[in-house]
């Protein structure tokens, strides 16, 4: 069973910014990023406890091909995406959202 997924508005902004950046780098790269991101979201929905807790029940799921980490919180009936952050940013940048 896949859990519902909810997004913090900051995470949506991060996804939009990454998509725009990749679209400026190479034709089709933004779509590849989005496909990889959607696949990771699907894996999180299917097996949300797979990734370790880092801080206040927040878990981190690194993307495979792209240098981003998806930070999320697991609730009884849903997963909330807290941040989709580039791996070079400080891992504490999203903590104010928790």
C-alpha cells in the first residue's frame, strides 16, 4: 500500500528551482531529473521506513543519479516531503522546517 504524499511549499520551490536549473544545462536533463525524483517519491511511498531517521523523526533519502537528498517525515497515513535539497548544501538548512 502506498501512502499519500504531501509537500511543504519550500520543497516545491526547491523542486522547481532544480528543474529550471537542469533545463538550462542540457536538453532533456530536467525531464530526467523529474523522472528520477518521481521514482524516489514512489519508493518512499511504498517503503517509507527504509531510510534512517536523522532529526526529529525526519528521514533522508538520497537520490541515485542526481546530487539531491529528499527529507521527509512519516506519519500514520501519509508522508510529508520537508525538503528536496542539493547534497552540497548544509544538511541543517532544512531543520527549521521540522
